[in-house]
């Protein structure tokens, strides 16, 4: 894929690597459609980004919009580093393994408790039901990390500082989203 708009700089983090964009696109093409369907949850990522990337036309549009969020949020959290470790400046993270951020999206095991444990069944099914297995797999299994993140932001975004504080909003690009949309159909 010849990325143009999706390669745009994200704040001070630089440009997303082509390898990341290609991997994100491949995941997006194969990801379960239920991830992108509408739901009434007011904490859902789509409710949060609709003023920027919506209104939603169809599931393809929603799929592309979530890929755009993932492109930008990964830049904010880790500069697209799959192996990013715990935030050593966060005393809470350092004192409790359940709260240690990990991987490209800096998710933590305690996210499995959000939404009354909404992600717990997914964690069990995918063998990430302990802090140690969760931390390792979020760094090593890229497809798992992408799916976990996509499902988690459908539960809520309160755990994700840059989303919750609207820091990513100005970096989200309709042109990049449209590029993802075209790429998803090619």
C-alpha cells in the first residue's frame, strides 16, 4: 500500500511506520465485523469520535474510523513501539502489576475489569488471564493486541488518557480515515 495521509505526523511522535500501517490494515480487513457494529454504550469510542470522523455511513466507514483512531492512539502511547513497557514515572503502575501499561497501546491487565469485567471472557479465551501473560502477549502478539484494544475501546475509553482528554482529536484525519476506507476494499 502506498500510504500518504496515514503517514502524516502525529503530534511530536513522528510518522507511523509503514509496517505498522500495513499490519493494522491487514488486521482491519480480517477483524470480526461485530467489533465495528453499533451499540448503545455512551462510553464507546464511536460516541467519542463521531463529531470528528462521523456521522457514520456504514460498517466500512466505522471500520476505517477505528483504524484511524488506532493509528493515532498508538503514536501517542508508544510512538508505534509494540514492545513498549510500563510507564516508570507512574507510581501506581509501578506498585501494582495489574496496572502496568504494556505494548503499543499501553493497556494494562486491570482493563479486564472495566465494564463489569467485559473483557475478562476475552482474556480467558486468549490465554491472557494473568498479569504476566497479559503483559507478554500485548507486546508479542500483534493481532491479539489490536483486537484487544479494538474491543476494549468499545467498552469505554476512560482508561485511555489521550482519548479521554481529547488530546488525539486534532490528530485524527478524515483524509487518513478515507485512505483506510479505500485500502480496506482493495
